[in-house]
């Protein structure tokens, strides 16, 4: 009797773990879909070093500019084109603030 109850408990535990695994896999599959049910494309990863090199090439303090730009690029995965302005192309980059509530990104 004890052996059969142990087998029952073990099989229920395995069933529960399998159900949990399948539920998480289905949730992950759902997250990878867009609103139409088609697979959503992965955003291409930006080379922040190259992007910030271009953004900071005219800066009077290029090392500081590249450090701040790199931090912002890592968070937002975008850098506005050109050496200044053009923030509308990357709102996340524009909206990052320092502790003093000033714009963080060059």
C-alpha cells in the first residue's frame, strides 16, 4: 500500500511539473506574438560604441559624452542621428534624466 501511494504522489508531482513547464512555454510563445498573431520581429541590436562615436565626434568633452551616450544607448537601444538634437527619433534617449532632473543623454 505504501509503495502505491508513493508512486501516485510521484506521478502527480511529475504531472504538475510537466503542466507548469508547458504553461510557461505557451506564455513565452504568446509574448513573442504581435497583435495580429504573427511572430514579432526582434529589434536589431545597436552597436552603441559606433553610434556614440558619431554622436560625440564634435563634443568639447568627447570621453564624457561617449560615457553618457553609451549608458543611454544601453537603456534605450537607440541613439538619435547627428551630433545634436533629433531627439524625436528616440524619445527614450530624450526622456532619461539625472538625479538633478537634467537631461542625461547628449
